C-alpha cells in the first residue's frame, strides 16, 4: 500500500540520500526521517515542502494528491 511514508522513502532513495544526511541537511532530530517513512508521525506542511524540494519531486505526488506521479 502506498502511503506518504512509503513515498518519502522512495523519493529519498531515488535522490540518493541516507536518512542521517536528510536529517542533518534539514536540521531534524536523529531518527525523525525513519518515523516519517514508517508512518509513525505525519510531517508538517512546511517540512513536506522542504523534502519535496530536496528530493526534487512533485509536492502533490508526495502528499498523494491527484494523479501526478514521479515513479
């Protein structure tokens, strides 16, 4: 099943980042990206925008809005 978390992980891996690299780049606490990718917590809108920009993916795709896909 596709979730926001699975899309975050897919986008991160496609962009070539490790979880710690993203956390350092965006000033997040260690382990936070893992929690997002496992759907343990939902990201705030501002963070989703920053992640979409960092990963170079469409924000709507990342948020599961509409039919746009970056697969």
